[in-house]
């Protein structure tokens, strides 16, 4: 099975900061990677698919990049509503595994 | 609007089974795979498996093989996830999620674009 790791596990940031989260796959997955945002008590929300394509309605301050085994999610200017946990997910095989998550908290 | 509405919270004893439903509306139910994801308290997301609502074909994560059964009833646009031989560590919020396929020049890419509201399953003696 393909395993995903995320770094950091936790980050503390301020409104306006540029934030980058990394996701690494145990084997190459081309661009079959998605990113989700989850707020407490809520279902996850799809932000990015195909590693870099913004889901409809998602603000342009979110961006994704990478292919193969290393991927990044960047928030260009952190907003108050962006404090949440972010998960990557590989969709290369039908076993759609998730990364362990990165919690973004207020500094 | 497109939505997935799940059944209500459940409390079960160890060794029992639970069946969670997920009713789809606003789109063609048979046109999208349905996946199930769970989240234990304070933990991350765990993919459990998927069902093709058109054929009924399923794929399960190895961890749940033999304990999980995913089915669907196309007449009422509803998917089901049944987990048997429950243990305390099965206590979690269970989500259904639709997977969309996005066409590109090199094929299809995927993402879980619509989620149910979640069903809390508590396993306790």
C-alpha cells in the first residue's frame, strides 16, 4: 500500500503569513493527489485535486504543486478562516489513503 | 443541490454490528463511486473502502476485510456501510463521500467533492 507522510504535523502561524505544508508518498503517484481542509466537527472539504488544480469555489490563496512523491500545499496569505487541519490523499490506486494531517493553529 | 445525508448516531455494544446509511440527492447516484471514511476521536481520516453504485462492486481496505460490507439500493439512491464485530476502537465518526472524476488530457483525476455530515458510532459496554 502507498503510505503518505505530512510535515509539519503542527504549525503555528499568524494572519497574513505564507504557509507551506509538505506531503510525501512512499512511491510515485504521478499527480494523483488531493488536499482537504477540515474544521472541528465538520466534514472535510476538497481544496485541490490533481496535485495543483483548485476545486471550484476555493480561494486563490490556496495552491498546490508537485508530482511523483513530493507535494506541497501553500496558503499565500493566511486568513482567520484557514485555521484548520489539512490532509493530503493519494488517489493513484483505488486504496485512497490519507496523510496523517497538519494542524494549522493561531500564533 | 447535491448532498449526502447520513443516518443518525448509534451506540452499540462490543461484538455487535452497525449499519450506516447515506442518501444521495441532486445528482445521478449511479454515476459516482461512493467511499466511506472514518475518523476516531482526535485522530486523522481513515479510508475504509468504496462501492460502485452502478454495479455494486466493492473494494475494501485490508484492515476492514471480513468485517465491513458496503451495499447500495439504487431505487432510493442510498449507500450503506455495515461494520460487524464492533470493538471499542471502532468508536468514530463515519463519513460517506462521493468521488468525482475530473477529465484531463492525460486521463482522469479524482477527488472527494461531496461529503455526508458524518455519523457518530460509539462502541461501549
